[in-house]
């Protein structure tokens, strides 16, 4: 496994600190985050709001999807204006 693959599949804590750490390690986006909101039903899924009001949805690896499958990669979906 390469260092890049190791970073992508690293399991971060299901917490604001884990979300911030994952974003810093995997994405070149602003970490000026105003709010963190955990999905109340799915572990490892977070909505983050940047200081400018735009949002991103963060998916942390190592947590189960509603289907029961374990998420293998860390990922995020950003609004177009996310800094």
C-alpha cells in the first residue's frame, strides 16, 4: 500500500476534530469552519459550514452505510462556492 492509499483509507474519529483532520489531510480547502453537524442516523457523515456560509458533506471511511457496507474511502462533496 502506498502512502497516498494509506491516507485515503485512514479511519478518522467520528467527531469535529476527526472531520477537520480528514479535510486537512485529503483536500485543499479552507478549514475556517463555522459549524459541524453530525448526521443523526449515519455514523461518519457530517455537514460542515464554512465561515462564508457554504456547506460540504463529509463521509469518513470505516463507518457503516445504511446498507450495512463499510465505507472504504474518505470523501467530501463541496458546494461550488466552498472556500
